[in-house]
């Protein structure tokens, strides 16, 4: 996959301050505050920074966590996982495979068939209804 590598100045120009904080500084939006937490429409969730297709609404479920949750990415190579030891805990951070933007975290407590919960920030996603 071709990588998108922009300067921090260019990222700041392209993204809102909230998007920049989450996508480029690994921030987190407040629980239950994101626009896609309760979205039940049929479509595809893209990276808000580079528009790579990341998650299909068919794999979205209500985890009760307050963030949009998915059982799997749209393709195995759409996201990358990284060790995150911030905030005094060990988690697995999920980033966009094209632009390396922070999306959220993945946990091993999701429903079948995968048992995984990709817990994403709404601000890191751009939803496009299926045509």
C-alpha cells in the first residue's frame, strides 16, 4: 500500500483541531460524544485523514463502550496494530495503514466470530453510505 507521509504543517492544514489531536497526537474523544457511536446506516467507514476504507457497517456493533466498535477491519491490511503503554496500562493501538493516523484501540473482548472489539474514535472516521 502506498503510504501518505505529510508534514505536521500539512496535517494541521487538512484536519480540524479535534481531528489533529486524535489522529496525529493519539488523543481520544469523550465516550458517547462521537457522531458515529449510534450510527446504524449501511456503508463504509473511511480514515478521516486519508480516506482509506477501514470498516464496513456490517461489522459494527453496540459494545456499550461509548465509541463506534467493529469486529474486524474491512481488510486485514487496512489497519496496523501497535503496543501502547500510555496511561499506566498496556493496550493495542490501531492506526490507519496508509497514513499512520491513530484510530483507537483493539481489545480481545468482542463478540463472535472474531472475539475482537475495534474501539474507534468517531472523529478519526468518515462514514460514506453504501450506494
